[in-house]
């Protein structure tokens, strides 16, 4: 938006328009004034006044719509973060961070050690428009993630050089991307991909997307709809199995494919920002999840709760206190 607010811009534009002078304004005002300029030669002063009022009303409606859209986009989400974040449980957060920096160009955001310095309690790295969280609990829990990179061949080789093992060499796929797979030293699966087209990230997805392999994907999809209000945006079946599906959670997408062959269930730890953590907790329990931790305020600025679904995934539903 320009430095002057829209109503002031409109007032100046209409005044200039009625006096047949040139004016400068933002695109919204310019378009409305352009329509009005076609009528500026009408001599009726009452009509001119009405024109000013009608255009002002249109501008106010536009401002209200823009404000509502902005509020809807940000409600319940930590500023600068997506709605869904994977939370890796690893033996060595330091080692995993270095792996992600080397292979995916990750940027370390923060790292908190335990009071005695023996463990990394929490760490975060940013990859493109996505964030990965991690910690060093007693039990390691590998996850599967679909990650878009500018050059999948180069990323695949960097991963192997950094100690990962291959799940599949780079291959062109009929669904419009070139993909490869690696397993890092912590056991996490990384499905590396470069989308064809104008951008290396597929339309509608993020740089990093959680990709579980549930047994009984249709039932899992139904659970996500009931528990979290997720929207099914894609489902592809073959031989009676869901080979690929996508579920939208706000500004993020969770992908999945039915467990098969080497791709067996890898329960995920998922940090999910919602408008109301208490309501999300109640809804998940009603849909069949079991409670891990009831909603409570946290010292780091969130109110959150945790539930586990029937497929072993743990969901940390959270609402920033400032939201």
C-alpha cells in the first residue's frame, strides 16, 4: 500500500479528476478513479458528490476485505513459520544440523542445550519456506520427508558424500519431477525432488513436506479430516491402494503413500499451529486420538497439547499466545 492511506488517495484522485488534473495513486484507487473519470464531464454537482461517496465506500470495502484476508492467513500461526513443522527425534542434533546444512543448504535458527550441556533440547533450521525442528530425546524416531531442491542430482550426491545411503538414484517421473531418495545416519528418509517448470518446488507444496507411510491410508485420511479439518486435495490409487495423497493444513500440505515394500510406517512427530489448541485437542480426542498431554501454557510463548493417533503419529497442536 502507498504511504497515503487509500481514502486520502481517493480524495486527492477524485479532486484531480474533477479538475481534469493528473494524479498519482495506488492501483486500487487508480482503477476506481479511471471508471469515475469517464463521467467527470457531467455537470451535476449532486452526481459528483455521490460519485465521491460511492467510490469511498468501495475503497472501505476493499480495505476491510484485505484486512480480513490478512487476519485469516495469520491466525493461530507463529509469525514466519508454516502451519505444519516436522519434529525430528535424533541421537545427534548437531550432526543432523550439519547434514542438513551440507545437503539442503539449511540455515540454523536456534539451538537450546540442556542445563548440563549434555543434550540439545530443541533446535530449528530453515530450508526455503519451511522449518524443521528437532531434539535429542531418549528414543530416536525417524521420519520421512519430501524435500524440493534446485538440483536433485547434486543434492543426492552431497547426501551420499555426507554419509547417507541411497534409497533410489535420481529418476525422471511422469508426475512432473525428477526425484531421488536417501536415508541419513539417523534413519530419516529424504525424498529429494526437483519439479519441472518455472520453479523447482511443485505448485501448492513447500520446500519440506511431511510424508508418512500409514497402513490403511483411507482411514488415516478420514481421521485427518475429522480431527483437524484437513482438506483432501489429491488422491491417487492403484491396485486398491492409495499410492499418493495430499492433505492441506492451512498453508501447509501433508503427503502420504500407503506402506509397501521398503516404505513401511514411520510415525511422525508433527508440530501443528492452530487457532485454538484446546479445541483442536478436544476434536482430535473425539476423532479417536489418545491424549499425551492436556492443553497448557508454555513458558516459550505457546499454549499447546499433544495427542497420538492410531497410526503412531504424535501431534503437538499449538497456538502462539500472541495469536
